[in-house]
């Protein structure tokens, strides 16, 4: 059966000696697979892949916005058409982020809860990096909620009413909060990759 499994699944299947179906998150298997059975491996891998895709979409979108779109529109556009363009861009981007947030929370929460249960049963704790990622992630979700449901609403209303100073102030707040989330995102990624 292990011959049919792609590496690293086959390697784990044969290399990990004594793990029950609820393998505790110990140094040998945490961050890899919670169980030696291929099906839980696959479920774990699929959830982690979805988690990664959502994080990449969110982080990639912020990278594009902060490093390409914003400086380009500042360089070539007048403030009012620029505000109208950003209202359209943010509307679409924040809808995508909303989906990414749901996926990050659902997959991350599921992976985290499963590992925390196994860790508790075996008397171990979860790696610091996992806890930091979850904390930074939750903070990012709160910041995003504020951007989407407070700052962006205010910006949209101001653009619709042609209240340009109000729109400019709301856009500046959105920009600062997106920068904050960008930094928190990299801290989350650094934590989960470096603090095992
Ligand atoms: C909101 C709460 C979050 C929770 C509960 C959570 C939970 C988890 C868990 C349990 C894993 C599996 C770790 C492993 O198998 O090594 C994981 C992986 C990962 N998460 Fe999160 N996560 C959250 C948010 C985020 C955010 C916001 C980002 C990035 C912006 C992120 C980036 C990653 C990355 C890059 C991995 C793969 C790490 C690796 O393969 O070593 N997570 N997450």
C-alpha cells in the first residue's frame, strides 16, 4: 500500500514508527501529518493546501495593492478619478479577501483544534510558531473587519457624495490598516516557518 503513496506520504507511512491515529504533535510529526493512515494524511494536506492558497491570495493581493497599484495610480491619476477607481478596486478585492478570511479561519481552526486536542491528550503543547500564527491571524481578521465594514463603507459613502476630503481621509486610514495587516501576515508566516 505504501508503494502507491507519493513521497512524503509513503516516507512518513513507513518511517514514523509508533503513531496511533491521533499522533500527538511531537517533534517527529508536528507540522507534517497527524496520523500514519493515508486518508487522514490526505485530509490534513488538503486542508493545509486550502489554508495556504487563501493566505497566498490575501498576501499576494496586499502586495500588489501596496507595491504596484497604489504607487502607479498616485503617479498618473488625479485625486477624484483615482478615488473612483479605488472604490471599484477595493470593492472587488475586499470581497475576495472576505472569502480568503473564511477559508483561512475554517482550515486553520480545524487543523489547530485537531492538533491541540492530540497535544492535550499526550501532555504536549503546540509549537510557539503555531500559537503566534493563530494570534497574528486573528488580529488580521479583526483589522480586516474594521477596514471592510468601517473604513471602506465610509470611503464609499464619501465618494458617492463627492465629499473628497472625507474620502481622502478614509482612504488614508484604509492604507495604514492594510500596511498593518501586511506586516502581521509576514509575522504569521515567519512565526509558523521559523518557530517550531
Ligand atoms: C487565523 C488563524 C490561523 C490559524 C488558527 C492557523 C492555523 C494553522 C495550522 C494549524 C497550520 C498547520 C501547521 C503545520 O502543519 O505546520 C497552518 C499552516 C500555515 N499557516 Fe496558518 N493559521 C492561521 C492564520 C494564518 C495566516 C493569517 C497566515 C498567513 C498570512 C497563515 C499562514 C500559514 C502558512 C504559511 C502555513 C504553512 C506552514 C508550514 O507548512 O510549515 N496562517 N496554519
